[in-house]
């Protein structure tokens, strides 16, 4: 994987460095009220529980773990909120349905 497939904003990079310099980008299942499910891309400033399931690379001093299914998606990671309520988010990824491949 080339590191140009994911863009990390300067504010997000500063936030990630404050939290230890590790970023995980993965899919997270979201369940609907009527039994539906969709996978949304999420970013977390921590290592994954099972690093062997992720592609690992260095990106501007950040150790990046990215789920294989999100490689090459042209993602952007940014930060929103203020003070202790700041959180990372991923932009540019389509919602993925586990049954049909995309929503």
C-alpha cells in the first residue's frame, strides 16, 4: 500500500501525535432498527486489537493500520469537536453492506 491513498489533515495528525502516534482505520458495523446493517469507516488513535488483520505502514511519523478493504479508497482523516470532545472521522469512504458489497 502506498501512503498517498490516505490523507491525514494537519489537525488530525497533531491530535494523533498527542494520543501516541498510532492511527487505525477500519470498518465498523452499524445496525439499523429494522435489522439492516452497514459498515462505516472509522478512525481511532490507537492500535488495532489484532494488528495482523491490518496493513501497517508509516505515514508522516504516524504508524498507520488500515483495514485491507479500505486500501486505495482515497480516504481523508480529519478531527472535529473541541477540547476533550475532539474525535477523528473518516471522509470519502462509501458505506459498505456486508451482503451486497456497497449500499
